[in-house]
C-alpha cells in the first residue's frame, strides 16, 4: 500500500488509523460488544515502476492464505461470524478478501470507502487516492500524520477518469505525486462528518444495530 507523500508515517495510514486507532473497529466493538482482532496492516498494492516512500505490498495469494489460516483457527475456537473491514479498493486486494472460505462461519467483507460520499465532498466524483476523502479522515483521526503544506492536487483529463477509477487503479498515472484527487480541499470538519457516516452505515446496514 502506498501512502501519499503528504502523509508522514511509513505505515498504511488510511487503513490503520481508520480501522484501528481508537476508531472504526474499536468504536463498533465497544458500542456493540463485538470482539476485535488486531489490524493486518498490509494489503495487495498496485505494481509500480516509480518507488514511493513507505510503499509496501503483499501478493494476493499471500493475503488470501494468511486470512484463511486466521479465520480457520478462530472458527475452530468457536467464532461463528467474521466482519472484515478494509479501506483499500484495489481489485486484487478485494478479491483476496471476498473469496475467503470457512466450514460454517459467516464472513462479511466491508469496504468502508464503498459508500456514496458525494454529498460530503467538494470533489467526490473522480478517482481517489490520498484525496480529499482520505486526507479529511486523517485530519480528524490522526492530524499529526498529515502535512497539508505538502499536499498536491492531481487531476486527470476527462478521457482518463474511467481508466483510473479506484477499484481499477493498476498504477498511478505518470506525473502523480503519489495521489489522485484534491487533498487540498480536505478539512478536519469534513473528516468528522465522513467518519461518523461510515460508522453509522456499517453499524446499521451490516450489523443491524445503530450506534449513538
């Protein structure tokens, strides 16, 4: 996973801090009394020719096997339902998580970015990576990891937008600073609204139990 260059940390920030750091998984776990497993901090990334600081990836088969082994062990211990949260839309990553198998336990894989955020964003229509969405969430959840003075907007010509949709992002386009979209539009206030929307939608639509 490749963090955009306006983020300080060398871990996959948007995934770790949305899902782990006193945030989504913890909030849902505490509110609904659901056990939470530790975050798996790496996923399947796009292949790149230009190296970016902090970029790291595992193969699709590696993630799939790792998750299958973990779920199998937990199922043997008595767990009958798994809810997997991810904030990474790359197709091979999604495929690794959506094809997991258990003997009888149920598996729900949730992409927390697969929601309609258009009403909460100024630039919510085009491809996103380190964009207004991601950066706003981090400004709310972990502002110490964001360097807004280094945020660079990178907009695609209209003819290239379909090619670089989030789930189809095989590689960042030439000239990208490590991001797609307009991170300069990000604010903490947007991040708070976005985060609360994500939490509420997952609680009600996936878990069937709204949280305050």
